[in-house]
C-alpha cells in the first residue's frame, strides 16, 4: 500500500505584482499608459484648491503626510500661478506626439536643453527632434517666474 503524504500548502499563492512599468527609451506605464499625468505645479494647484474648498466647509484635516506633500510641492513646483500652469499645458498640449507622462515630466523638470531633457526622459529620444524639443523648452522657460 503506497502512502501519499498530501499536506495542505502552508501559504496561498502570491499575487504577481505588475512591475512592467518603466520610463526608459520605450515608455511602458502599464495601466497608467495614456492616462493624464499631472506636473508638480498642477498637483500643487489642485491641493491648494481642494484645501481652500474644504476650509469653507470646515473639513480641513491636515495630516503629516499632507503637510510634507505641500512642503515638497512648494519647493519643487516650477510654476506657482494658475495662468502660467495653464500656459505650460497649452504649450505642451500642442504636441500630440508626446505622451501625457512626458508632458508632465517636461513641465516638472524644466530642462534647459534638449540633450538634458532626453537624458532625463529617454522616451523622447526617437520621438521629437532636438530643435523642436528645444523650442518647447524655451517656451516653457519664458513662462517661469523666479520669485515666490
């Protein structure tokens, strides 16, 4: 008589993590492909608007995470006023060949040269010429104000 030692597994099978997202020369964003992506400036403006709305209803609960996020965005958001944020979106929106992720990165990083932009955002390398990219970067730079 053969004895089988069939014991139940001690743990359940692990769920596979997506992990196929990468922002290299071949942009792979998984479920976030072609989804609107906000620049740091847009995120800052959104949080300010939400907090202002909540302040009118007296439902403001500033957590440590919210405060740290606001501090981060205050430092790194390149555009502080709504008009400039909208103008940057208009500049980038005119270039349909760019993915939303690439547009938000260009608006957040504010690179000085096409070479710098293509180094930091490798998916731009074969997508846009250096001349066209430099024109976009120059237009974005004109919109920056260097005072708080």
